[in-house]
C-alpha cells in the first residue's frame, strides 16, 4: 500500500513528473502537436497516418516501439517488484539524461528520428516506479492518476476511507506535470528543441542526488 512507500518517493515523483511535463511540452510544440510522454495519441495517429501518410506512420511506429524499449531497459536493470532504496534508479536516470541529450543533438541537426530517443527516455522513466504492494505510480502521463482520484473521491462520498497519502502523491504528480508543461513552453520559446537539455540535466542531478542519499543511508 501507499503507506509502505518510503518518504523520498513523493519528492522523486514530483520531480519526474516535472521532467516529463517539460519533455511532453517540447514534443507538442515542436512535432506537430505530437505527445511524447505517452503513446495513446501516437497509436491513434498511427492508424490515421497509415492511410494518409505512410512515412509519418513509420516515424510514429518508431516512437511507440522506442517507448516500449525504454520500459524494457528499466525492466532489465530493476530486480524485484518492490520500490525501495538500493535499486538501480540512479543508473536509469543517468541513462535517461543521456537519451535526452542525444535526442536534442540529433533534432538540432534536423534528424527527425532523434525523437525516438526522447520517447525511449519517457518509457524508461515511466517504468522506474510502477508497482509496489498494489500501488501504481506513473510519472509521464495523467490519465490513470485522474481516474484513480475520481474513484477515490467517489468511494469517499459513500463513506469509505480516503487514502490521504495516495491523494497527496497523485496531486504532486499532477502539479509536477503541469509546472513542467509551463516550464517546457518557456524553454521551447527560447531554445527550441535544445530545451530538452534542461530535463536531461535534471535527470543527471536527480541521479547524483539519489546516489549520494543511497550511499549515506545504506
């Protein structure tokens, strides 16, 4: 349950959602309103473009597959089903930063397929913290978050106990994603695709911070 999650998870969830919000804003502003941090819209667009524009459909398919491969990398490096100190979160965050940096470089040099590295980074991040004692945490999209909040509110209205910590966690993720979107807009306005450098640096800082915290705690 959420009550068993370590306290540092709240800070990490907010920061990761903030990073995803920036990345998704850059995707929406720079790639014909193409979302990057989740694949639902990409799958729909793939169906449309498969008929109207096969070359774009191939790019969309690459984005979708890259998201899954990023998640697969997290699955490969993380062992066990629990979220706890000592796992390779710092390594994955560092890899995410590298993927974002590489994507920014390729996109700056007009290689449009560089966007697949950004998608892989989001897939990797989304798989960082997925399941722990029945608790589900997603940091790159909000559909499930709003669904769960709605369910919790509905149950609370009929007298069931409201899980306060779970609610706070969800609100932090929403706030992080929203603030990230605002930040992403401002960064894109000034730096265009190089705005991806900023979430990359944030990943490096988060990776180093987690490593130091881990070494001091274990």
